[in-house]
C-alpha cells in the first residue's frame, strides 16, 4: 500500500507515514488551554464561565431569565411556538437497523422494551421540557434506571433546572448545584442534553430569553411612565385663582380645599376666588402605546421570527400573513427536529445500558397525510392524461369502494321514478337524465344552482378563490380561524357577510326540503 503524501504549493512534500506528521493530525490545536497560553480556565474556576453576551454585560446569571416569563408578550410568544410542536401528537419508536437490512431480533426486543418504559412516563412534560431549550439555551434531562429481570428499566426522564449545570474546558457537562459548589462531571449515560444552537465557544446554547431582556426592561419602563402620564393628564386639573389680596395661609387653605375636591367634588373658596377645570390633550398617550408595541414586536421577532401570528393589525396583506405563518411553521419544524434528536439520544443511552453495540431505537414524528397536496398532484396528472382506478383512491385517500364512483364508470342503476315537476323551477328529471346513467337529483341540484345562484356566485367568485387559498395555507384550526377572520374583515363588512351566509343557508334549506319530498314521493 502506498504511503499517502501531500504536495505543497511551494513544491514541498508532506509524508504522512512520518510519526510527527501523524501526531500533528491527531492532536487538537485550537483549544481554550492553547488559546490562553496553557492556562486552564475551567480548572481554575471550577467550570467554564457562561459566555452569554447579554447576561455577562449585565453581570447576571441565567436565574434572571425566569423573571421574563411574567411578561404577557413573552408568555404568549413561547406558548404559541411550543404548542405548535406539542400538538404533534403522533410519534413512534422504530427498531434500529443498518441501511437496507432488517432489524435483528435483539433490536426488535430493545424497541419493544423502550416503548413499554416510555408508556409509564409523562411524555408531555418531557417534550415540553425539551422545547424549553431555545429559551434557556439547553435542557438537561436526567435518566433514572432500575434493575428489572436482567435489564435496566427506564423509570424517569426528567428535565432539570439549567442553572444547576455548567461545562468544563472540554465542553463536558458538569453538575454544580444551586449554590455553585464544586462542579463534578456527570455520567454520559445518566444525562442527555437538548441544546439550541450550541458552539464550541458557547456550549450553553443560544438563549432567546436573554435577547428579550432589554425589550422587556424598556417595555416595563414605558408602561410605568405611561401609567403616570395617564394618571396625571387623563383627568381635568382644577385651577384656582385666589383674590389679589389673599394671604399665604388663605392660598394654602384654598389649595387644600381643591385637593379635597378631587375626591369629594365639593369645595368652598373665599369670596373673590375663582375655580376652573382645565383639560390637557393626551396625544402623548398614543406615542407611549407605539413605544410599548415596538418592544412587543421585538419580543415576538426574537422568539417566533415574526409578528403577525400574535397581532395581525391593520394594513397587512393576506400574502404577508401567510408568509409569517409559514415562518412560524419553520420554527416548529426545527423544534420538532430538536425533540427527535433529544429522544434519539435518550434511546442511544438506553441501548448502551441494555444492549451495548446494538442499533438503538429511532424516534420520529408521524406526519399526517397531506391530502390537499396529493389531490393537487392527482389533478395535474389527470390533466396530463393519467387515468386512475378505484384501488388507487382506496389506498391513497383511505376510502372504501362503496363511498364513491369514478366519472364515466357505470353505476348500479337505481329504480328512480321520474316525477313530472320539481319544486325548484318546475324542472323535470327526464329533461336532465339524457345519459340514462347519471343521478337525477344531482342534475336537479346543478340546474338549481345555475338558475338560483348565478348572481351570488359571480359576486363571491373572487372571495371564494381567496378562501380556497386560505384553506390550502392553514396548518391548523387555529391558523384557519385567524386567517379567515382577516380575510372576511377585508373582503366583506358585517352586513355583506350576513347576506352572503343567508343566501347560502336559504338555498340549501330549500333544496334539502325539495330533495326529501321527492324521495318520499318515489317511495
């Protein structure tokens, strides 16, 4: 076997068979100890200092971040983002295996064991704790095992307070406790870390809450000033004018009477004195509101990456709203991936203590079928000339064969009588049943729509197209409610909405009555 060599740009030759060259490749050069000239910072302090720039500049620790949760905007932003991932209720463990191979019997058994163990755990608490990692940088999860028939059964997987942990110079997790006692390393199979964008320089992870510290501080100051402003200028001032010859004691007594008048609305003033109410313009209040709104938006941008999912406001287009919902969905997808990574790390530790060397079980979310996207694809294929069979729709859309018929496929001929006239425009079934194999009631409904609803359809054609776009973009019932509310507010006023819904309900009721009566006549 030839020894690998590398030719440098200056014509030099590096021979990797040399022991010195191999040692240079195997040793780590860019370390904290080497960067500090041999000084072991972690050993000197007991742990690696937290490099968070916001906390370090203020001289605070991670403890202060919990106080930010008292802010209403911070709380709703965190809940909105977390719930979007917590609502993914379907997940599973699958046996691990090499690519292209079937799982071994031991891998199957290991997967069954971990599923049984997790059935005894509170998964909502565990996943919610993992989802706290973006806000506090990381979530340490302690695993507790007990012997059970020749294996170690997992009886607890609890998220623990982030302030109890630190890292050493080699970025290994250490437990230091509440009062910052001497930190000690933890067992690699005892703790699992869920972290948000960790780096070599900052193993503690990126904390979103520390980036909200200044917006919350400025917001609180603005609210306090706004309250004082409103209290001071929100009600009329009583201006008293004393008579020219009034003495200082008389002036003081008059001021006291006016102060009491603020509470009692009654005052007695000396002869010749005058009292009037002076009102001030409170235009400055709107500026205070804009100031507070600015910081609320900053909080939402830090935590959710956008603002429209918390405050739609005025003047925003439907396209902008959908873009913001899509961005929140991207954050939710990233959070779901973080949960999968943490759960797979737990499964790896479970494998190490129960079947070392075996393939660990794999955790994954079960994504719901996207029928809208599938239907859109099927429509495009049909336009290209593809002809589908019933078995395709049964398999793809989870239907049963007796629930639908394909266009052009012969139906089981029902023996319908053909009534002479209908209640909607004297429409005769015989006039529409020209093919001899179509549903006469469907044909009457089509004719009824054409004769009764042309103006409504024309008036609402653009609106219905926008509704279809909203339905395709919405990812949950909550999304759909917000987006439809915005769309209705832009497209129709309340009277138009009521008239539109009234037309639809009235026409549906009339045809329903007619159809039931016709079927009764058939019998």
